[in-house]
C-alpha cells in the first residue's frame, strides 16, 4: 500500500510497533527510507509525516506523541528495538487501556493518562523503565496481567518471572498491583481457577480433577478442590454436575466425593 501523508510542517514524535508484515517509512532528507520489520518498533521525531509503504496483512500500532519532553531525548536519533521489550509491552498495554476508557475520563483522568503515556514513551527512548513513577502502575499491572494470561499453564509463572519479563523489580510489580487494589499471586490463582471452571463445563472436555489440578499448576487435587470450593462455593464435581457438564461429557471421569473432594 502506498500513501502520501498531508504536507505542511508538523512537530511530532511518531512511533511504529509492527507485529506482522513490514512498514517502510520515507526518511528525512539525506537519510533515505527506513523499514520496520515484524517484531520491531521504531520511534523518531519528525517535522512532517512522509510517504510510507506497508506489506499485505500488516498488524501494527502507530502512535503520534507530543514532542515536548520527548524531542530533547530523541534529537536526530531513530530508536529501534524489539516489539516485545518491557517498555513497549507497557506502552502497548497503556494505549489499549486508553482506547477503551478515554470516552469516560474526566479532565483529571485525561491529564494523568497523558502523563503516564509520556513517561512510558520516555522509557522507550531511554531504554529503561522509571520504576518509581506512580502514574505507570496501571499500565505495568495490565502488562503483567496480559503476560500472565498467556502463561497460565506455565509452571514457571510467578511474580518473579513476570517482573523479570517486564524488566522491573518484584517489589515494583507488587507495588503497582497494590496501587490498583490487587495482588499478583491472587490474580494468577483466580485466573487459573477461571480457566479450570471453563474446562469443567466444556463439552469436549475429558480431564479428571487430578489432571485439571496438574494442568493449572495446583499442588494436587485436594488443594485444587479446596481452593475451588473456597472461591466458587462448590467442589469441582458439584459445579460440573450443577451445570449438567457431567452428563454432557461421560468421559470426563470426575471423581465422587472422596478425599480429593473434601472441603
């Protein structure tokens, strides 16, 4: 695809984050074109938007940022790096949150969101995250949740692993969750319980209680059953029977009320 951007002088910082395909940008005078391949990001200060080309099936994010605090950091540099870096993960999580909530934000919320966006963009330019900036707590929390959701069945999933992947300290991660009234370990446990509950009612399911416990990283079937009952008020078997899942899936082999099903 070819597109000519409107002319005229502009003062902006542009960021491109490409997940699939490639985005080729017209460069400033004397620099030529620049291509952002899949799995990479590019950020630069531009005086105007220039022509660009994209490949078919492009999946990417394009952000236009105010230059005030970013222009001195960038200068004439073009910064590139992996799209799955900690800073880009946080920035992506924040922009997704803004997209879904901006219509409901009041003036104070808009100002706080703007500040958090600029701080994360600065983190990209610096190559490091300011882990004492309180305005970034919601974005850090969301990025950690997104990552946890993709790794729920991973036995290595833990606050320490999430902190490492997001390039922050464990203390910073805990502080970010606390700022929004949550705990990291509690979020992981609740999400695993949610997925286990869905598996119990899936018509195509066939896992036993022990298999579900192992898959979702509970210590054993008894621990899984106690945790499930505490959260949902029923044992896994009782829940499956109450929804008719046991009759829908005769090969599920849900155990009866034995030791593993004790509260």
